[in-house]
């Protein structure tokens, strides 16, 4: 389905960190390096500190070590204000447009009971049909919130085909590794990526750090 | 009253979706096509999905198939922030100004008991008197909230006459089709439009979908 | 104290409408006409309707009929957002600067018990002393909130001397005509204005309309 | 550690006013004069009045009387909105960049129990190690909130090394002079400044005025 053209795939953190974990996994597995960082005045007004080292919130457009027709989008947080969500989405789309990206696939989560593991949406009816042919049932009537939804929805304004793949989660876990794994399996199959998903131990969620868990008693 | 000049009529969703239903009905009945879409960073930060297809929130300036002196304004939502309401109203007014629109009529709702079915307001005393001559009693002391009020109020700054027609509603129904029908009857009579309002079954409200009813469990 | 130079005096609505009533009275008594209107995206997102006529919220810089060295600032509302308060204050100060205004006097309210009727503040120690010589005791340690405080505080950045006169009010009345009268007396004496303050019946507050009292059931 | 290059040190008010007191003390002890004031539309919408004199909220970049390779940052408040925090931080960093500042050290507070008196963070691992060598233990996993964190985090985007020194406080006192003194001792030792910290009576906190304590009953 994506054999020609240039793909950008990824997402910023949402429910259960499903999309973020999948994007970060892709970034690691494909040995990506940062192509362009994005900052936003909508990110939390703080600097993260890890072992004494300060790090600003950022989104990052990355390139795999051995592929020229693919970008991976990762990030630490979504902007807190709607206006900044739109602005950051536009900044990212302008950047990928200038790199001739033709298809933008965001990775997100769907909260609810469903017999499916992953569902999808796209910006054109033909693309929805293609997803279905590739084993990704369509999301019916819903709203995809946050910047992952906006990126898929705004893509056509930049001449880019937009998609959203959603891993189904109960929404109860702060971090849903199972949903992330399902999402990764669907994405790698769709993109025909040769990645071993079992390479990471998805049973052990203790090592995954998360923004909400940090100590906020500093100022 | 509007035999000369170029009219823009319509509105974005408000109480009971009264103005939106009326505007959408006009758009369908006059077989309008989209002339210019408007996006706003004040719209909800999400993409709507319908049968797998992603669609951004937007407002749309439309033109009837067989009329050159008329525009219809429709839209999915109002911006959530005041500043963005003003900005979107200005964007719309600049667009219609460049198309030589002379009169801008917004369609909205009035919540309250009243013996009237529809009331009106305008940006000049003469226009208020004209509305009354045409059977639209004037709204006395009140505030018309949201972008439909702003569009009418800002019109004079663009050299455009501004009007607001308000269908009276109890404000209790999520969707008040009766009020929308009253508003449509007043508008079509005022504009001398030959449209069959009974063409749609206003008794059956079940088919009218609404933003608030969508499943928000996606991200 | 203000015999030379060009004065701008007035204010936007605050506690008890004290400053607004005083500014509106000056505007009427001096037979002012509007010199420049100011709109703000921070004003409430609505249009006011009075007897069928739509009117946007605005601030207005006015000029007295028979004076060339004076401006009066009136207005319907303060912006709701801090950023817009600063922006509107800057717009107003730029406009008066271009008219060679040398002294900007805002009229506001002070909530609290005090043996004084009116207190004052200014942007230079000499001006504070001048106010005291003219019978206006200084405000000691306090914060003057809203755009009336900002206008006085920002004036020096435009090369303009800034003052704030505050009528003392209990803060309980929606409209404190007594405090407004005290403020007017102090202002007219300070500016040596020959205005009959008893010309309006300050005992009858029923005719004074107010933003908060309007019917908001329209949309 | 900072023998070469040009340093900017200071901070805007945060928890316990720890950083602000330290910055103000440095400013006084080094007989600083204001080099550049900064205003922000994110500061509270009010003007402070002290003994009749109006004063806008501001941040100030100051220069010591007898040093050419050092700046001190002081200020009255932090912007209330995230976006304005980022904007003010950028304004300050642009200003110090144009003065060839190489190292930006913010002074802030850490709320919590700790055997340390002061901890630190920096934008490069080498700098963290340098801090440790100089007796400042590193802050481990945490988030430094507000503009003091942003200034340290954004510095590298301007080619400036960023640091944050945090005085440990219980967070209970409105003003924690003890924590401020600890922070000052660490900072003066680190910068090899010859300043007598006992010159001010830190036992008497009554004379230290504070934004939260002012009378807000004015408008």
C-alpha cells in the first residue's frame, strides 16, 4: 500500500501512551537520528531533569539510518492549548511537506471495547478501502482528539494523504504496552517493515518512564 | 428588501442548532457548492471521523448553483476561544467583502418565551424598520452571543450592512427543528426565495447528527 | 496643575462602574464627539442589541466640542483576557501619543473604608506631590487592577505622564453613583473644568443601564 | 568554573521567593544598575502602587557597577500564561545572547526533604559534573517548573550553556530566607564572588514585601 512515495509515521503522547510507545519503538528499531526538533509554547512550562541534565519538551522528526523514503515522528508531550496544537501540527506538516512526504500516518489510541485490536481512518474513501484490504478495519463515527487527529485531518491541506491507526485500549492503564504492541504489529505489516517486535519485553512496564510520574516539587 | 445588492446568509452552530439547520437547509435547497473553506485554531482540537473518513471542523462559504448575487455560510462548530471567534468572523467578512457582499444576515436562536416566532436586529435603524415592515419584529434589549452576533456587529466595519434573524426556542432541545423551520420561513420570505420548506421531514429528528453526540473515546 | 500640555482623561468599566460613570458624564457635559473607536478581541464575544440596533463593544477616544487640548476615554467593557488588556492599553496609548497627549489620567474605584473620598497615584514622585497639593491624597501600598491601572502604568513607556484617580466605594453596589460624583468633583477641580455636576440626578440609579443586567438568552 | 566567558545569573519569583531574594541580594550587593527592562503581556493586569507611585511589573537585566563580564536578572513576577513564559524567556535570552553571554544560571527553589541544601542541573553532562566537583549535587529526576526552568532549558537553543541552582525549601513559608541564604552561599562560592551574605539580617522577614500580600481592593 505504501510501496511508493515517502511516509511519515508516528505520534505524540495520548491515552495509555499507546501511540508514543509505538513511535519510540519504531525510532529505536530503525536506528533513527533526529532530523528536526520542534518546540512549542504550548508545551508545559518546565524543563525536565534526568540525572542532572536539563531537557526541554520537544517533538522530533527523525530519519531511519538505512531508509531515505521514511520519517518517524516522536515527542514528549502534546501542547496544552488548542491553538498551539494546531500551530505545532502545521509546523510539522510544513517540514514534512518540504521533504516531499506523500503519506502521514499517525499512531494513536482508541478507548473502548471492541473485537478489533486496531482500527483506522484516512482522509480519502479510497484510502479507507485500502486500509481495510490490508486488514485494518475502519473507525466508524468518532472524533480523534489531540494533535494526532489534527495531523491526519490537516494533511490534505498540505497535499498529503492523512491516516490514523488506533490501538484499542481500555483507557485504564497509564501505559498500555499490549495496545502499543498491537498497533506496532499492524503498522509494521502495513508498511512491510522487517522489525522484531518481540525484541522488547512488553511484559515489564516498570521501566517505561512517564511524564505524569515525575516529581513536580521543583520551581 | 434585498432585491439589489449581494447577500450572504447563514450561521455557525448555536443553541438548538437552530441557525445551523436553517443554513444547511438553504445550502441543500439551493444546491450550493463550496466557494471557500475556513479553518480556525479555535475549533476543537480533533478530527471527526465518519465511516472511516477524517474531516476537519470547518466553516464554508458556499454559492448557490443558479444565483450569482448570494452566498450561504455553513459550519461545523464555533471557535472555543473568544479571540478566535473574532478572528474567524474577520476572515469571513474579508472574504465576502472581496466578493462585493452588501448585506450579511446571520441565522441564530433566541431562548425564551415569546409570542413571536422570529425576531430580528440590524446595524442601522432604517434596516430595523425595514425588517419590521417585512414582518420581523425587532429584538429589544439583549446580547446576541457567539460568532453569529459578532458577524452582524462587525459587518459595518467592512462597509457591509449587518442583520441577525433569531428563531425563538425554549433552549431545552439539543436540536429544535420547529424553531429552525420558523426561521427558514422568515428568511425565505424576506429574501423572496422559492424554496419548499416542507421538503424535509422536520418531525423526524433522529437522522440529524450532532457534534455533542459523537463518541469522544478516541485519541 | 494641568494648565499646559494635552490631557486624556477617562476609563473603562470597573468596580461599581465608578470610573465609567464619571467618564461618560464628562463626555456628555463637554459635548464630546468620537475621535477614534477601539475594538478588542478580548471584549465579550457578543453584540449588544438596543431597540433592534446591533452595537459592538468598543472603547472610544473622544474630543470635547470646544477644547483642543483634551481627550476623553470612554468604553463599554474591559477585555476579558490579560493579554488583550495590555494590547488595548497599548493601542490607546499609541493613539493619544500621536495626538501629543502629555498627561493620561485614568478614573477608577478603590474598594475599602477610608476617610478620604478620592485618592490618587502617579508615575513620578513629583506628580504624586502635585496631586497632594491639589487635595488628592496619595494611594499608599496597593495594586490598581485592570486596564485603568495598566494605562497609568504603561504611560511612561510612551513618554506620557500617568495618573490614576480612584473614587472610594464599598464595592457592594453594582453602580455607585455617589463614588462617581466624588470622583467627578475631584477631577473637574483638578482640571479646572467648569461643569455642573448636579446637572444629573444622581439619586435615581434606575435609569443607568449596565452590561450585567442584559438578557443573555440569545445566541 | 566560570572564570572565563560572560555569566548571567538570577531568576524570577517562584516558591518561597527563594530565587528572587537571592537575585535581588546579588543585585544590591554588586551595586547593579538596570541595563534593560522587560515587560510581558503575561504579567498580572495591574499596576503596583507604592507610596502613591505607580510601577508596572517588569523583569530587569542588570549590570554590576564594577564588572563587565556579568549580568544579573531580577523581576517582580512570572507571566501567568505558559505561552508568555516562553516568550519572555526568549526575549531575555535574545538580549543576553546579543551581549555575548556564555553561561546562564537561574536561581530557583526545590520543594522537599533532602540532606542537601542546594542542588543543581545543567544543559550538558560535563557541566553537571563540574557542578558536582564544585560541591553542588545534581538534581536527579524532576521537572523544574516556570520561567527559571525554561531559561535553563532554552539556553542551548541560543548557544548558551544553561544551569539551574535550586535552594531546598519546605515550600510552606511564603518567603524562605534560609533557603535563599543557602542558595546565595552556593552561588557566590561557585562564581567566586566576594560578597558578605551576613550583611542583610535574614532573621527578620517582616520587612520583605511580597506580591501576594498587597491590597487588591483597587480597580
